[in-house]
C-alpha cells in the first residue's frame, strides 16, 4: 500500500475541517478545542490503518510538526475571531 495518498488526504482534511468549522464556532476556546480534536483524530486514524508507526509520530520531528500545525491553526483561529 502506498501511504502517500492517505497522508495527503489526511493533511488536506486536517487543514480544511478546522477552517470550515471556525466559521460556525464563535469563541477562540472552541476553535482551539476543534483544532486539537482534529489533530488527535488525524494522528489516531493514521496509526489505526498503519500508515505511520507510533515511534514516528512521537519522535522529535513528529512532535515539532504537530506543534507547528497547532500553532498555525491557533493563529488562524485568532484571525477569524
């Protein structure tokens, strides 16, 4: 199985879903919670279908990527407030 299409779809959805829900959620706290839930569900989904291993997600690079994603999404949530 080629993991590239699954990873590409996951990345696209993990950016689009929070931005689309930001329009319906009035407060920044709710937007941050949605961002966290989307990030956790994307990681859990990729782990469940065995596209990536837990060592990859919990490595230093994986955690840095998660922090960058979360930081950018929080900034977008603040801008859309």
